[in-house]
C-alpha cells in the first residue's frame, strides 16, 4: 500500500489489514497510523519519508519488518530501541532529528540486484538505500 502526498485526516479507528506486506507513507502531514501498526503482523517493508505525524514506531512487539526505511521524519523519536533493528535484513535511517536511538545516517544490510529493483519500484527512490 502506498500513500503519497495525502492531505486528508486519517479516520478515527481506521484499521489496516493484518495481511498487508508493504506500507509506504510519503509526504503525508495529517495521517496517523501509529495505532494500527501493531496489527500488521505480515509487514515486510515499512517506508516512511517526510511523514511528520508519527512520533514512535512500535518495532519489536507484534510489528516485525524485514526492511525499514525512514527518511526526513521530523517528529519521530522512538523506534523501540536499537535492538529492534537487529532482526531486520535492511535498515536505512536518516534525517530524523528527534530520533536518538540510532546514530544517523544508519544503514544495514545488503540487497541482491533483484531486491534493489523491487524496492526501487515500491519506494520510488533508491536514494534512501545509499
């Protein structure tokens, strides 16, 4: 699921399907999915860029992702600690000024050429992985 440049306010009590495998939120000022992230037990890729309404991501609880990309999330201050990143295959965190749990820029993991192409198609930018 991709949500890009959305200016709508997220409806109260909105639920995303637990079977969702990919979530990308880019440049959305008023959306708040923090309450429904816990139910995403099948999520493989979580990508936030310029998503300034999220203060924390509950990683390491029910939410376990293989690939995490965070870029320019000005209000993000918690991702569940650096231990939450240890089980992920790919991590890229940069330009999140309130997030002090990891030194930035932070990158982890290597992708095969096919995985890079797939991720590029989904996120729309390879910049976050460099």
